[in-house]
């Protein structure tokens, strides 16, 4: 007998990560993983989420949020000054690409091909 179980509803905060592309240090030149997303149903402007721990570790419980426009600005969480400056420089270098991805003009593969390493 084939019984279908309903799929449990995923909280909005967790759904956000299904809609995001994670970018590891080898692709960004940053010392940590960052996440970028399309606008979707967001009520906020374009931003990136930044893992606070260096390396390829993805820790969704320890991150900061950095807005892209009008200038890269720490919105939530904390980053040491050196890490924040690197993230801000990376955002400035890739602003047009990140905004195109935010606006769904690029898919994840196009994003990866267009991003520049810091």
C-alpha cells in the first residue's frame, strides 16, 4: 500500500536558504561562504548573507547580513572590520551582477560565471 505523507511546512526563515545560492571562498576570494538570492517575495532590497566563520563551513546560525544598495552596509549581525571591508569590496566589484541576479535576470550558473573574485 502506497501511503503519501504530507510534506511538513518549512518555516519561512528556512525556506530562504532553499532560494539562495551559496558561494564558497574558492569562487569569491572571500575567506568565508556568502549566500545570494533572487528577490522572490522579499520585502527588503538586495543583500547578501555572510557566514562569520572562515572556510567552507556553512553555518546558518552564525552569520551577518550586508545590504548591497546604495552602498554595502552591515544590516544585521556582526563582522570584524577586516571581514566587513572585504565583503564590501567584493560587493562593489560585483554589484551589477548581484543586482541582476536579485532581479532574476541571471540564473545560478550565469551568476557563477559572471562573479569576480576579490
